[in-house]
C-alpha cells in the first residue's frame, strides 16, 4: 500500500478492509512511512511500514 491510498482511506467514509500479516487492522494515524495500527481481534497496537499493509 502507498501513502496516497492510506490518505484516501482515512479521508473517506467508505469501508475498506486493511490487513497486516493476515490480520485485520484499523489505521490510527500515519507519520511519514510508518502507520500506527490497531488490530481488530484484540487491543494490540503496533507501528508498521505502510508498505506492509494491504487490502
């Protein structure tokens, strides 16, 4: 995934499933090329490269 797509997801009301390591995440914020994500299946948060996120 790239920064333009992440910004599109964050700035629109459309529902998009975003994944990291085969787990569904929600994007909490972006700083440069790092996204802070929360995992839908528990309360874990992690900073990950936006390149490692996919739909």
